[in-house]
C-alpha cells in the first residue's frame, strides 16, 4: 500500500488540474439532466435495472448531486469528501454500463447530452473514459499535501 501511495503524484498543480477536470466534466454532465429530468428518467428506464418507482427520484437526485460535488471540487470545498462522492458515482456508472454491455443491451448512457436520436450508444470506450476519470478521482482522494485554491481543506 505504501508503494501505491508513493506512486501517486503529490504535485499541487496536478491535483488542482484533476479537481477541475472532474468538476467541469460533472457540471457539463449534469446540465442537460437538470434541465430535462423527464428525458433523463427515460434514459434511466432504458438501463432496465431500476424499479419504476425509483426512476423519477434517481433522475432528480443524481444530476443535482453531480452539480453539487462538481462545484465543491472546483471551489475546493471539502475536496476529499466531494471526490469520494464522485468516485462512488463513477464506480456505479462503470458497473451499470458494464452490466448492460455484457447483456448486449444497446442504450444511451445519458452521460452528457440527452439525445434520444440514438447517436450516443454506450460502448466499452464509455467504460474506459469513466476509468480515466476514476483514476483522476483517486489521485485527488489520495493527495496528502496542502491543496491549491481551496475554500475548505479536508483530510
């Protein structure tokens, strides 16, 4: 475990860039979902994994949570706690998309723009992209030095 921690870059500029990349990505991803919760609910329904009673709740809570943690990362408000939530969301996205890809189910993941046109079909590259974001999140989570441009430090 110590060798893993030593291999994580402890450069405050790398940590800041990782926070901002994640923050801006999650702001962008939450934007159309917040503007169209009904459209996002249809996409969640398309996953075929959630009880119908929870779909509307998920369609409202997930984008709001994405926006909240994104702003926390950008402004440095408890960034370690915010990135923990981001990492849990990313892990959930990876699992949900993987399940559907294994089942051979073609679907729009709803990751960014809510397009019902079918052009945004999930693929293994979606999972790879989420793993890259997860790696950035792990770097932010394991960062131990004072952080740049933080309103509230954490951990």
